[in-house]
C-alpha cells in the first residue's frame, strides 16, 4: 500500500508535527513499507488459532484489594497550600 506525501503532510498537521520535505518523503516510504508488511501479515491463516492477549500465560501480579482506613482529614490536608473546608483549593486553569 502506498502512502502519498500529501497523506503524510495531512497526518503530520493533525499531530501538529513540523516535517521538512526530506522527512516527508522518508516517512512516506517508511509508512508504505510498514503497511505492505501489514498486508502480508493479514494473509496469514489464523482461523484455527484461538485469540490470545499474551503469548505466554501470565498470572496477575496485582495484590488483592484490601479495605483500609483513610487518613484523617486534617492529616490529609495539613500540607495543602490553600484549602476550602475539606477540599484542596487549586488555581483556576479554565475561564
């Protein structure tokens, strides 16, 4: 599959990337090679292959959830530079 330089420019603009002409040409060639390889992978017969999320069986490494008491309110807010009652007060970022 061929990716045109115009398509690379379009995607670069969406990603807010600045690419010069040499990079655009190189990206066009690289992306075209990647998509050609992906087309070859799509030809592989996988009908009898069960879906997997990992090739190797993995046991979860997460600890079990345990209910624990929270910090007392005053201790949780003791280092807050500004607070409003039981809440942290932060500078406004949206107008």
